[in-house]
C-alpha cells in the first residue's frame, strides 16, 4: 500500500509494508520526498529509532530507474 500527498514544495510518497500473511517481519514505512532538484528517501531504523535519510540527485534517480531494468554490467546514461 502507498499514499501520495502534495505539499507546498514537494510530493510525499509513503510506502507502507503489508505482510499479507507471509512469514517475514514487517519493514518500517519508507517516505519519499520528491523536490524539483532531488529525491529524499527516509526510513526509521528500528534498532536506533532514528530516521535514516538518503538524498539522490535527479540524475541518480534516472540511473536507478534504468538500473532496475538492466542486466549485470557497467553503464553510463547519455545526457539528455
């Protein structure tokens, strides 16, 4: 399940883990903050109770999107 909210300067997407009867523990929610120039991923660390943040440039996001659909190897995207 996920939610999408539009704030003043960002779109906020929250990914909510649902076990669905599977034999695995639930993971903490992941919050994605999408700004014009960057994406920030946030997730609470259950061991420290601190929020861990990772910031990606839009270029890194493009590369991640491409990497999810490519086989193993080294790649460089051509600039747009």
